[in-house]
C-alpha cells in the first residue's frame, strides 16, 4: 500500500517523489534527464520530507534513490551557481550551500536508518546525499567521484571528511584528481557499505518495506549483498601513498613525474591541467578534515565554498569550460602553482561569510 504524504504534494511529480509504503518512507530524485542534478527546490523538498517524518511513529526506515537508469545524482546545479556568481549574488549562492549542507547533516544524524542507492553516476552533491546515509549501497554500474577540482572548486557536501577517512593517501588522490571510483573502489575507500546487483534493487526495496524475517535493514541488505571485484585503488596504493603524502601540490606532482609507474606519470599530467588554486586549497582541506567531525567539516567547506564563489575567478571559469561552452580549455588565474600568493591558504581558511552556516 502506498500513500501520498503532504510532503509529496509539495514536491509534486517534478523533481522529488515522496511516498510512504507501510513504515518505509521513500524519496526518489526525479530529474532523470539531468541525472537528477540537485536544485535548491529539490534540497528543500528532501528536507521537508525528512522533517515531516523525523518524529513520526509510522516511519522507521527511509530509502533514497534516483529515477532513471543513469545515476542517483550527478551533483549540484553548477550552471545555476555560475549564473549567480557572474551576477554578483553571493546571497543566492550562500542560500543554496546552507540548505544543501544542512540536508547532508540531517541525513547523517537522522534518527531512523536511511538506505541510499548510489546506483550509476553518484558525484558531488550525490555523494552528499548517499555518502552520509546509514546504509550505502552501490551496484555494478556505480561510478562515484568528487570531481570539484575539475571545475576550479573544492570537495564539499561533507565529502572532504569522507575523503579524509579513506585509507592511506587515497583521500588526497581522489580529491585532487577527481578520479572516478567503481563499486569495488567505493567500498574500499569507505564511500559505500554493500554491493547489490542492479537487478536486485527492486526486490531489496520490497524486502525493506515488508521486513518479515530478518527484521533489521542491515540483515535484509546482507541477503542481497554480492562480493566485489578487487579494487583498482587498493592495487595502486603503493604509488598513490608515496606521491600524495608529499607536503605540497608541487611536490606531489614531482613525485608522480619521477615514478616508474605509467599511471602515476599520467596523474601528474592530469594535475598540471587543473586549477592551481583549487588543488592547493583542496589538499589542505582534506588534511584539516582529518581532525574534524561532520558538522565541523561542513562548516569548513561552507567557508571555502563562499571564498571561491565570492573572491576567486576559477570556479565560474571552470564551470564555463566544462559544462557551458564545453571547450575543456579553462583559463586559470593564476595559471601555475609558482604564481600563487604565499598567503593563499591562510586567506582561504580565514574567510568569514556574511551569513554563517549554523545559526
């Protein structure tokens, strides 16, 4: 039996489907043509539904998934973000970040388990939804990434904390390169908990709804759990840990260039194409996040996000090059690591937005 809740009526049939099946609350991102990219309205609809169910005695489990077969969520609506930056509207950019990060925290702190299907493409803002859920499921077609440096930005939505907790120096590697993880990689790096074949997602959802025996969500998921292949990230730990333990981005690149591993030298080439500002701030952000909890990490990310949006040209330029004009030829300012201001890191991490994230 399915019933439409008031939250579903608010969300409508357009961008988020909000339904109740027995004691299971179900949230489905519903912009499949955009790979369910998040808008501010979607963030608000998700938040409203979770707020409605938070103290409900009738909801004891939430399932989050995405419509279509391309992915859970490709990230946030960065084209809209670029328009706000160009228009000189920091209030609008801050509003989106505050709403999104509050949702990320709410998912992590939710009183009943949230099960997330990180099926297909799950990147950026999608990681912010799935990565903080109680039970995180990937499939054979999952592709996870925090690709923010590709647009002159830095990992956010609590991603810096997930990266910081990855084994060895995988966090620095994934953060700086924006590399894509397979299901096996995501499990190894700590971004997911279980691999469930795509064909079993429907039956799993039905089992979570009926919950006859066994009763707990974790026990039910284990009935559908599959064994992943060996993680390529795990196999590459040697050269990744060696290079990405270097104290600066420049030294990371030098170690990669000097490696006798072809993949390492290719990675050096990748880093030389990315924003020097973004790489430098991102390396520091992941390392600082190792001493933070989620709310502290989100606060750090919020201040950095506002710093990029308000003071730095690379974010708007990166979005232009990758997603608007698609010429893949961003003009970074400055264009080289040695041209960065010596006080860049201090400036970024001491930035105070006009409106704080919490309170």
